[in-house]
C-alpha cells in the first residue's frame, strides 16, 4: 500500500511585493514574473507532499483576470490536489492586494503538474493525496479528467482511452 498524506499537508502560502523591476512599461506585473512565482510556490507544495526533488511537467491555462499594479502585495497559495504514481497536480490561486485602498482580488488560478525524481532524475513514486474538505474532494475528483486532457493534448494518450473525459459526454 502506498504511503498517504493529506492534501492540507502540502499547503504553501507565499507573499511578494510588486517592485519596479517586476513590471512592464504600463507599471503592471509582467506575466513571466507571475509564472515564475507560481512555479516556485507550486514546486514547494509538490516537494512538501513528496519529500523529493520535483520538476515541472506541465502548466495548464493561466489567464490574467485582473492586472496587478506596481506596489500591490501578491499572495500565492498552492497545494497538491491529487497524486498519481510519480506525478502530482498542484492548484495555485493568486490574490492581488492594494493595501492603501483596502482592495483584494483573485487575479490568477492555475494547475501545474510536477514529477518527483530521484538523484539521477528518474521518476519516483509519491504518496497518495487524501482530500478532507469538500473543496479538496472536488478538486481531487476533477484531477483525473484534467490529467487525461493534458495527456491527450501532449500526445501521450489517445482520446478513445480517456474514459473519465468520455464519461462527461456519454449519458
């Protein structure tokens, strides 16, 4: 039987201040800098879950709902949603806060996938992720469909083999 860890054990919260070097000519946070921070916080969550070195395997769609301004405080929250044999899906939420005005908005949300590797870079098994809250259970349940979609888009699975995705369309 695989070792188990709760989803909450992988939770990570990271805070950053948007400085001039992080912004474009309109004084908005550059998308690449946001992706950099998202990769860091999600990698830490995957490492906490697996207790291993992890590498980024995929990044799902990242949309920028709200522009993030110079001087905003950014809070990134990440945790593993589900673990497969050596890979882990991590959900990231990004909040932007303008402290002087007292406003806070959710600006980004995404799923990243990481693979745990040994010292030689070979994939290694990770503990099973155990969801406890309703939100964790919902994300856990959707993770298999998201994984199958990633594998199809990456050319690593045939659409006919994606049983979880097909079940959405068959009545």
